[in-house]
C-alpha cells in the first residue's frame, strides 16, 4: 500500500483508559453478526449513523483478524471515552503483532488494518499475560 512498514502503521502503545461497557468472548466468526447487531442497537440515533457504521466496521475487522490469525481466547470490547469510543480486541498470539499487508495487491486482501488506521484517531497494540491487545479510538 504505502512505503510505511507495519510497525509504523500499528505502533506498540497502550490505549487511553476507559470504563468497561460492552464485551464479547468470541470463539468463531459466526458470532460476529450478533456483536454487530448489539453495537447497532446501542448507537441507534440518526445523529450516530456515521460513527455507528465506522465502529461496526472497525470492530468486525479487528475481531475477525483475531479469530482468523490470533486464536486463543478472543475478547472484544467497545468502551466509551469522553468524546470517542475505544475498540479493543485481545487474542492468544502475543508474539504476532498486527501486520498490515505491505506492498500487496489490494485484490489479495489484508487491507483491514489500513482501513482501521484511517478511521481511527489513535490506534496501537500491546501485550499482557492475557495475550495481544489491538486497539483503536474512533471519534464522531
């Protein structure tokens, strides 16, 4: 895509602190329609349509990446900040950083992390004893 390396696009960093709000423990991609529906149901006001669509898209990309490539116990959360929302997904692959496709033809896929980076005001990843955490902040 660009001349940036994967590490430049997805820096190792901690997210801002946010209270717990919505959380899902996921075992398969087949569970994602329920997750999307719950996010849509909560942010159902017409003034929230754009933010809702971006949150659903970013959450779906992050969770599906974790389920496909990370494995282990996948946990997805959406938490409110003062003027934005924090999406965080944990998977069981702490040794595998989020890796956007670099110099790959777009028809081959792998562009979800680029998309999330474009949608987010901040994003990053970090590792704990529980696994790898990938996060993004989306503002209205």
